[in-house]
C-alpha cells in the first residue's frame, strides 16, 4: 500500500482546487469555440462543421462529468483472466456474468459502485464510481477491438489491468497501447488461489520487475506498489466433514473472494486523488479536442492565412523601401510583425493580447536560429547607409527583400505556434496540467504521470512563457 505523506483532507483540498481550475479551463475553451461553430456552419465545409461539433460535444461531456463528479474505472485484460469476477468481487454481488467459456463479456458494460468513499470529507461528499467491464482484448475483432478500447480508455480516470500469471506477449503489447493513454494503471494479479505460495511470490516479483527490460518499452508503466494480488472467484476446494455419529463426508466449498487489497488500494487512491484524477483526465481530453480543432482550422484556412502573410510581407517591404531612417525601419517593421501575429490569431479564432503577441514574436525571433535577428541587424546596418548613398535604390530593394522574407518567416512560424499552442495561456490545458503535476506529492499515483503527460513536449515548453 502506498504510504502518503499528508492527511486525506489535505489531498482533498488540493484536489478541489485542481477540479475548479480544470472546470474553468474547459469552460473557457468551450466558450471560445462555440462562436466558431455558428460561423463554421455558414462558411466552411460540412466535414469541418461535423468535426468541430464532435470536439465541442467532447468538451461539454467532460464539463458535465466534472460537475457530476463521476469517477470511471475501466477494467482490461485478455479472456479468462477474471475481469468480470474482479468487478463482481468489488461490488460484493454477482452482477456481471462469468463462466468457463471465453468471451462471456461481448461489449463494454458500466456498473455503478457505491463504496463508502468520501472525496470531500468537509462537505461529506461521497464518490460516484462507474466500473466499466470490457471484452477480452484478444477476443474482439481487431479494428472493432481497437476502437472500443480507445473509447473506454479515453473516458477512464483509472485503469485496472487484470492478469492471472506471468504476462504473455499479447499482454505486453496491450500494456504498451494502454500506456499511450497516459492514465494511472493498477496491475491486478488475479487467481492467486491457483498457485502455491512460492509460485505466487515468483510471479508477483516478475510482475514488479516487468519494466526492467527497456527494449520492451514498458519502463515506468507502473511502480512496484501498483501490483495487487487478488482471488476474485476462488476455485472450490474439498472439505472433509466429521459428523457426530462418526461418519466422514467430503464436500466442495467455495472460499470467499480475496479482494480487500485491491478494494483498499482503490479507496485510498480515490479518497486522496479522486478529484485530481477527474481534473487531469478532463484536461487531457480537452487538450486533444483543442489540438484537433486547431489543426482542422489551420488546414481549412490555409489559403486565407497564406494570402494574409503575403499581404503583410508586401506592406513591410514597401514601408522599408520608402523609409530612409534606420531606427524607424526597425520599429515600424516590428509593429507590422506584431499586427500579422494578431491578425492570424483572429483568423484562427485563437484570441491573443498585444502582450502575448509580443512574447510570441520574441520566441519566433530567437527560435529561427538567429536568421530573423540577422534581418533586424541587416535592416539597421543597411538603413544607416540609405541617406547620402548613390546606390540608395539598390540598398532599399535589398533591405525590403530581407524585411519581407522576415515577415513571411514569422507568419509561417506563427501558424505553427498557433496550431500547437492553442492550449497555452493562463487557463490553457497545458498550463493547468503542468500546475497540477507540479503540486502533487511524489507518493501519489498521479505523480508518475508527470513525464508521460509531457513526453516529447519539452521543446514547446521552453518557448511558452506566457
């Protein structure tokens, strides 16, 4: 069991803050794009309008989920690993069908679980938990299985992956896919009653050490403390009964499920991190929705953006060529570049203040490897020689060309930054996610998601200071 450094109440206060910030972030995103939907229906293709509606519906559903406070726990695994039995044991009632045949569960099924878990002790607020049972990952047809698993994984705040022994190659692959979802995961070693104590311990340690082989790309999927041993539906055992009359009979008796270790781990996690898990999952999904909207918007407005960039490049070239004063060149062209950035942001419906535009301008200038800084330097150097030089026209044309190219480069870079950076800003999903991860304690299940949630994003982080 994970040892926490704070009381549940302190974690819950922190989780409440995370929940509030996530909700504000999603509402801001929804308000931003709601106006775009009305415009899109009149001015864009039906494909774009449909895609936009899908992403807006996703934002709305996550806001509703935050408001309702429903935590979703999805159970995955191969056939005959006892997924449904694990859920029945948690529910203390045989609701889901189980049996010796493969593929008893054909489609995902959701069951409400109401344990005595408080996610806000101060207000005596109990957790609402949905348990999602899924078909065996090796039972459903490939494409259908993949889409079904993705949809369930997307909704889940916590994942249970059920195994019944050492992992197979298929289970390795399934874990690799689940890791891409960047969700907290508990590995459940079920059917421990079928093994001797020595065998059980060997398998348990093998599962703990599964991440050692980096070639399998499973490193850091879960820490050792996230492997839990259970026996959800123990096999019947023979019992010898001695009667008072001296007769001896033998009967088969089914032991009670050994599910408490898993139940207690889930309760502990949700009591402390339930709100934070809800917040993170909603933010991650909102981030994906916004990135999709931004990508589609940039694509559909490609021609308009290119025309806008060329117009500003021509204006800048003309302004530089006609102006004889170097310092005014630099100041004026900077204003033109900033106006281009703000015009592109309006075109893509990604609002940006003058302050933010200035920040982005500096980021682009420095990220272009000094090329655009060279443009500024060249403008100043050539500008000093404009007055009194017989080759004024040639210098002006050269300087105008450099300036125009600089604006073109800034415009192209701005398109990339706006598409990739739609989740920036004070309430942008990236910022709120990072703030949450920076606040959580190292002993929490959320803490280990820090690297995965921002894997491959470090370069973008370096350039995002507003």
